[in-house]
C-alpha cells in the first residue's frame, strides 16, 4: 500500500497502513496459537494501561478523559476474555517479554509537550490499525479451520480495534491542526512499515 492510498482525515476514516502483513504470519500464528494468545493478553493489558496513561497526561482535552476511561474498561474486558481462553486451554500467563514492535514505534515519539501529545495519539492509532488487521486475519484463519467460536471472538475484537484507531485520530484532530495531523500520521505510517519489515514474522499479534 502506498501513499496514494492515504485517506484524507477530514472524515476521520480508518488509518490505512502502508504495508500489509506478510502472508507467512497467519499460518505461523495458527501453528503457535498458544504463544499468540499469551501475547494477545499482554497487548490488551498494555492497551488498557495506555488509555489510563493518556487520561493522566492530557485531561485538558475535552473528549479525552471520558473516552479513555471507557476505552480502558473495554480493553480490560477484552483482557479478561483472553485470560479465560488461556485458562481454558490449560495455559498460564507468563511474564511480559516486551513487544519490539510497540517499543520501536514509541521510540519515534517526540519530546516537546505538544508534539509528544500528537505522537502518542497517532502511535496509538497506528498500533490499533495493525492490531485490527492482524485480528481480522486470525478470525479468517480460525474460521477456515472450523473454529467458528474463536473466529467470531476475533472478528468482534477486530471491529473494536477499527473503532479505536478512528477514535485516536479524532482526538488528535481535536487538539492539533488537520494538516499537522495528516503530515505526522503519514510519516509514522511510513516508519511503521519499516518496523514491520525489520521485525519480520513472529508468533505474536505484532
């Protein structure tokens, strides 16, 4: 996907990723689904924590406190459901080994307060966009192998992530000029594509 496919932000549509996931990711994820499931739990945990961190850092944005409180609750509910799946499979949640994808993206966040606020919101949008794509792929793969219950769960989660990416872009637009949001998001999407290429295929959500 190239910059020509970039959707204008005035409609606050979904973030369009600059590259699609390597076709090898899905069969690898399905073959190592227990590992992916545990990684998924950590992703939901960190998504809830990030929502609360944004609420703590930027309470001055009119829409942000309530939406981040709701998002933290939603992500925590997702975490609980993933933990139930982990327990049902006889697994235990292991210590979080860290997410090189998210860590690399967070390294692009600039330091000055205004720039940092914009970057944190847009990095969150980009992560949600990639999560949406990967969870939708998992839903398709699980359906293809006959596990409709899990497929339905992941379809629902993918739909949630789709809404979350638009939410973060909308919050960015509420606090920053559209041209600035557009320019920085485009730059971050290009950087994200390089991160995806560098990391390669992993038995993880990202």
